[in-house]
């Protein structure tokens, strides 16, 4: 006997999530929910091409959604909608008694979900994408399993080869809603320095990742991950996003103009400009992206310092046409959703995933998916 999943948002990550739930998560049925007719139609066409009729997939308009009906139909909700909708989805799930998880990515939204779930016993699990999500589970795995007390996380999704900077100054392609990028490049980034939580301003500085790539702090992760790593004995931790060299210098030009500094109206204008920029648009017919995730842990022992690392390098999938970012971001959510319903365990109320998942099982599930990419 399998499970029925409901997926909110049928854009890039949501469609990839439906695909993975069918292929890897014992789905008997998936209910896909999106308010836009064109999005539902595009998702239906794409899923039919890669799945055929393997599992019943029911697509529903938000306007026609009855939460009482949904609570009697599905086992767990996965939100792949833009993060601004997640508090409303969490509120409905708590009222309906439905476990839910989402892809996260905005600390203020996570804090609101934590308030909504306070005192409730319905699992509400944000921050289940690539980073936050897979990266945090890997970091906690190194802290718990190897007692690593110094952890760094570097993660990025970007074109496989650097675009011509004269045509694409950012040397980047948008593979998710640009509001997420604006959120990451604004605000503060939680870190741990000598056993204390500190906050670094996003985009404050860059350092070399390798010969071709740079990395810099971004505010993807809510403070909860740093708080839990501190509980696990970690004394040094920081997170940075990977881009091609020169990217941050171009971003700094936007910041000089007042963007990415918390001005809602300016950032609304920036989102519209990014969405309308054809050069930045990811086209699966012509573009291929890659994801790099490197989580490195070290244990300071007074002599030799043993170290461990967890690394993902994955490219867009030729067979299905899913981008690397679509796949890896959806995997964090689908693996957690499966964990919530298959007996692996669920939290008693609000929790980020690294606090309760079986990290070994989780990372094995990610490895299993990596082997399916061609």
C-alpha cells in the first residue's frame, strides 16, 4: 500500500516533485494544486511525457480546493509554491490535521510558520529544498556521526558553462522564482563563530571556491539550523552560495542603486525586470545547468584534525529534461514528505528537517536519486 501526496505549486520544482514522488516515494496517487490553468496544463504535458500513466495524477485549481476534501484524500502536503504562500498553506494544514513540508528559503516566513504551529501537534516542516534542506541534513550528519565541530557549506545552481559576460553580465540563469534570489541576496546570514551565533550581511564579501567559481554569504537558511548545529557541538559554521567569478561584483552594482536592501518597492521592480530578461531565462531546450553542494566538516582534536565531506555534483538530466536545480531542490521536499508518512518518523509539531530525520537514510535516498540522473 502506497501513499497519496498533495503538491502545491506546479512550476519547475513542483513538477519535478510530482515526478519524484511517483518514481521514488511509493505514491499511489498525487494531487497537484495550482491556481494557473497554463501551469497545470504544462505540468500535465511534461509529466505525461516522462511518466505516462504510471500513477494517477489529479490536477486541481486552488479556487476549487476544499480543504475538508483534501484532508480526507491525502497523507501529506508538500508545498513547492513561492515561499510567500507557505504560511497560509501551513495554517490550513494545521487546521486540517495534515502533515506538511515545503522548500523554504526565507527566514521570516519560517519564523511565521513556527508561530502558526506553536502548541500544535501537526508536523510543519519548512526548509526542505536543496539549501536549506539537503545541505543542512548533511551538515548535521557530519556533526552527529563524526562529531565535526567546524562545518562549512557551499552550494550553488548555475549554468554548466559560464555565459559570455558581454551578453549575460550576471553569468547566471534563473531556474526558480527570482523573488527567491532577491531574498537570498538580502538580509542576514546565520553563522557560528567560536561557539556563538553571529549574523553576516548577505553579499558582504566573496572568496574563491575554485579556479572558476566564487562564493559569498546569502540568507537562504533560517537561524534554526545554526541553533541546532550549536546544540550538536559545532563551534564554527558558515554558509555561502557558489557563482561564477565576477557575479558578486555585478550584484553590488544593483545594491548601489538601492536594490537588495529591503526596499519592497524597489525589489518588486527588480523581480519584474529579472523575469522579463530573456538572457537570464532558463530554457531547457537550449540550456543545461549544474548544481554543486559541498559540506565539509572538521573535528579539532589538538593534534591531527580529521575531516569529512559530502559533495554533490549533478547536471541537468538528458532523459527527462529536468534541470539540476529542479531535481535537487525537489528531492529535499519529496524525501522529507516520504519520511513523514513511511514510518521513518515525524516531528510533534514544528521542526526543520535536520532535527528529526534519519540522516543516514535521507542521504542514501539522495544518493539513490543521483544514480538515476543521466
